C-alpha cells in the first residue's frame, strides 16, 4: 500500500477505533494525513464499507512525522520507533 502523494509515508495500519483516535487528534493538531481503508465486506455483504473490522492505513506528510509520533506516544502511552530505528529510509 502506498500513499497517493510521495510526500506522505506510511505511519501505520490500525484497527478502526485506534485510527479514529489518531485521526481526531491529527486534525486538532493540524497534522497532514491521508488514509486508505482496507474494507472487509464479509461473506454476507457484497458492498464494501468501512466496518469495525476494517483496517485503516494512515499516511503522514513527512514534515509532520515528528508531531504525529508525539501524538501517537501520548495517546497510546508507548513509544513508536522511528523509521531510522527500524532501518527504513524516509
């Protein structure tokens, strides 16, 4: 999964409730983001929709990465490793 704009990098993929918490705070703090929802229509529903079982991929603008990580740490009380710590290029 890739961002629609190369200035955005994958911040993570989250369950719907966690994504909602993050995105609400990102909006308040004016963090630029994009999302992509992995919809799971389930066997009884042929219409894909965002459901409680959906996973939401969040992409954050590279200029807002530090601010987004601080928000994540505050909301979830854990430290998110940086791309450098994971050996990823940004």
